[in-house]
C-alpha cells in the first residue's frame, strides 16, 4: 500500500497525461510554453482570482509574494508553529523576523486567539514592525479566515495565504487560495493537485503586484526587455511539461477526486471516531484532505500503532515531529515550548494515514482494524 498512490492516479489518467507530455515534446517549447499560460488562466478562474502567476515551487511562491510586498529586515511575519519549514524560512531568508503562533488543537491550523495575542505582544515591544500574517491551510483544510481576516484588518496587516496543502478546500463555498491579499500553493507530487516534479503558483487580484511577480520570478527583468533587469529577483519558472501534466490532472481533480477523498475521510471517521481523535472539520468548511491525521492519547500509543501498521506493509507519517520553534535554524531565538502547548501535543500524538482518491473502502477498513486492535 502507498501513502499517496500516485501510480494508481497515473494509471487512471495515463492517456491524458501521456498525450499532454508528448505535445510538449513535439513543440519543444519547454520553458514558459503555451500550457503555462493556459494553466495560469485555468487556475485563476477556478479559484476566483484575477491572476495566477506560476513558479518553480511552493516555497518560491511564498518568497516571491513576500518580496512583492517589500518584506525586509525589521518586519515581522506571523505564521503557524506547526507546519513545514518553508512557511517560515521564506520570510527569514529575506531578513524578516518570524513570530511563531500556536495552533488550534482541533484543526491543527493557526489559532486566531493566539495570533492576536502575538500581534499585541509585538506591538507592545515596539522594536519591530508587524507586516504580514501567513496562515497555513494544513492537511487540506483552510485556516479560519472568518476570524483571521478581521484581525489583519484591525492591525493593518497583509495576509499571504499558504495554501500548499489546501488547494481545493473551501469555506462557505469560497475556495482556498482566494483568502489572502496574496495566496500561494504547491504542486509537489503529493499535494492535492500535484505535478511530477516541483511546481507552485501565486494568486492575487492586484494589477501592479501581478506585473511585479512576473518580473521577480525572472530575475527582476522588465516586461519590455529580458536583458533589462530592474530589481533583484529569483529564477523561478514553472516548466512547460509540469504545466501540461497539471492541465491533464485538473479536470479529474475537480470532477471526482475531491469528492473521492472526502468519501475516504468519511470511511475513516466512521471506523475510528470512537477509538481515537479524528479530524475536525468546522461547519461550512470543506477539506481537500492532503492528509488524514488522527490523534492518540500519548506518544506510546502512536508508536505502537505505527509499528503495527508498518508490520502489515501500511505506511504512515508523522507530520510534524517538531514545531518550527524547535528547529535548529531558530534555536537562537530561545523560544520556550510552553508558548506552544497545542503544537507540542500534536508533535507527540498526531499520525497521518494513507490518503488519496484511489483508496478503497476495504483498504480503509484494514487500516482501521489494525489501529483499533493496537490501541
């Protein structure tokens, strides 16, 4: 069994994917070819944004967005403590100060209550300038923008939505990657909509920032002359083959894969909700289920179940074994784990199970049976 079965997906979509790749090979237009612009238009329309700017990966999408907002040393960026390193290092590499925020223990997403307290502490200290909130749509579920957006407005902060895991999710029908001043996603193969390499995208509505992002992803070149570089950017272009693959995968993603993963999540919850803490999806929220993550009563219970699954040839993953404040790159900040009780609880007790649109009910029942027999 595979954790996220990309092979099963490929076999189901083989003709469409192979034809898309072959069309690029035939054209030999490998960088910023026609499928790149086609994909950008397709994704912008789907999300409900004026613009989509593709790039090399989700990390670059975050960094380019921060660069477009002129984030620099002395600025503060707030983000979740329980997420992948990219959500923070994209700010740190620009010299900004990252302030980590604890999560809501039910959703694993940034806690709006903890966020506002962190902003207030930063303002009270008065040495740095709060600028941006980077909420993370973790495990496929959008962060609680119904509470985050009013906080941002109250303190005059921008929002960059990190939708790397959330593409396809929604709140009240409004899709992930439409909530921030700028929103980003990743097309890493294991993401809800993934390519066969690295890829990313930025979503926005602002004309000027759109043009600047297109310049920044090409080393700061001008729109009139590729050899006239007007600022310092990075080299971050989505290649044409990856764009063609994403176009081939987009239609099934929308038409049936999102429904399929929600069905799988329902099966898991029905089997496990009385045995472990199953994922919580608030009313009017819809998840694209990048992962299905359960919580155990303690670390030993998790370890026992994970070993039992492994012995049966079933993969599982611990996302994440440590909070960002515990990363060695940030150890000089000397942050106490007492500030992040829910993050610590998740690192010690959370376990993600196989999750993809091609998982069948019998497989889910097998996984659930092993879990319930080993708690």
